[in-house]
């Protein structure tokens, strides 16, 4: 496993820190109590993510967002409340066993904060490990609903599957059709989408079935043919990773989109936009031109200066950094104080107003409806509607024993 250490030299500390140990500092991340400030040391954070493997594109977006989020939340100092934040990044290749091994190694070295997971399969292994070792765990783009409410030590910086499905429900309104087929990878992510569709869209005269594709599949023609033969009113596609382009090509070539069939899916990373079949209703976790707030403006401008554009999971890394800064400011390296500082916290991330629900650590956040348009040979996402966090609240999942 390759490790990367980020050391961002602090060119200045917060004014309140320089004012002396007896003062109380306050910023958008909350007050720093005297006991926490007095410790004044380095807090080590382990980021375990997919730098390589099927979800490497997502991992790259996440880590870039994390770097930028730390820059934003600490005003370029990589320090908060007198504490220096030091990041160690490790590649898990999307393998849960590698991720768990890396996490155990970091925890053994005294790391109190672990984050970064892209894969739901990895996240579901990491959550119980965090509780067993009483460390703070902040999951990243991993969408499994089971991460929410896993335990008191587990949080998430991204959205969860049922928030996707609730957004689709808002987009489609009452016209979801009576025959619904979920077309997904046979993974924790795909199975989670199937369960969420059954929960949100199933019933009331609707039937839900599935076509689950092995993760190792390279030829998607047989599965696209099954989808066409099923003649669903609604085909919900849940897909992640580098095979998306080939999958959408098979869907298009096999004529899955036909009169009477609506395809609904989440808009994936920008590199896949040209591969989508026509006639799709898109929910969007994030596109850079949809949110209207100062945090997103900062992120877009910062990346534009580098001839870059934020992608779908850039905010997940950015928000993780905001959460890490908040946790350290409220708790130093005291995990119980970190948890208390994060529970119920309301803040503005790149997507807009967000809140960490105290009951189960669900990340309440806005979602978007978008349409793709081709202009000048390039595909652009055109925002249609923003759905408020209050309308997309997942059911509460109380913490397990």
C-alpha cells in the first residue's frame, strides 16, 4: 500500500490562538474551549481511498476535494485552534481487506480520525472497526444506507442511496410506472439501490424486479437485452466505476430506450457524459453550476484557476475536510468531544446548507435535477431544480448496540 503524507506549512495561526491560552477562539466551525486549545499539537488523520482500481476516478475527485476543503476551512494554514492537521493517504485499491489492514495499522500508530472510503463494501467493513477501536470514522462517497446509523463513531461526508431514490421520486412525481426494473452492479452499492427503490417506489400497484450484473462482467450486451425484453415502465440504472461507458453503449445499441420506457439514473462523473443514451431523467448529487453559495463559488474559482472543474465527488472530499476541521477544533484528539462537535452541526458546503442528524449521523443535504445539453461539441449539465434537504430525509436508523 502506498502512502502519501501532506504537510501544508502553517504560514499563520488563527488570531485567537495568538491572543493567548486564556482566550476563546470562534469561527464558522464553532468555539474552541480552553482545554482543547491548550493541547496545541499535531492531529494525524488517515485517509484510506481508491487511488487505483474500479473506483479510482472517484477516489481522485475525493482527495482533490479534501485538499481544497482543508485549504478553505483552515485559511491555508492546515491548522485550527492551535492544532496542526497532518494527513496520511493510503490506497486500498477498492479492496476491503486492504482497507481494514491499513486502518488497523494507522489506529495502532495512534491515529484518531480515519476517512476517505469510496466503496460501500469497504465502508461497511470500516464502520465496525471504528467502534471497536473508538476512533472517528468519516466515510466518503460510499453510498450504502447501512453506513448511516452504523454506530456513534461513524459519520459520512457524502449522500446515501435512499437520498438518490427520493430525488428520483421528486423528479418523476406520480408517473413512476407500474413495472420498475433496477439495472445495477451486483455489489453492496447495487443491492443497496435495489433495496431503496423497493422501499421508496415499490408498492401502491408498482412491482420492482432487478437485473444485477456481476462486477467482473465486461460484455454488457446480454444484460441490456434482458432489460429490453423486460419492457419496464421505469428502468432505474445504478452504476459506478470505469465500466459505465461500455454499459451505456450496450443499453443504446440494444434499444433499451423504447416508447413507454423511462430511464432514470444518477448523473455520473463528467468523463461519462457523452456515453449516455438519450431520453434519461437525471438526478444529480452535484454539478458545479447548480449550487449558489459562497463556498461553491470559492471552490469553482479555485479550480478554474488551475483549468479544472469540480466533479461529482469533489464535494465529498471538501465536506470531509470541513468535518475534520470542526472535529479537531471542538475536540483536539478527544474522540468523544469530536463526536459531540459534529452531531447536529449545520454548515454550508459546496452543495449548500447541510446538517449532520444527531440521531444517526445521516448527512442531510440538497440534491439536484439536471439535463445534459450538447453545445459546441461539448456536453454541459443544465440545472433544472434544487431539492431541499428537508424533502429528502432518509428514515432514521438508530445506532446498533
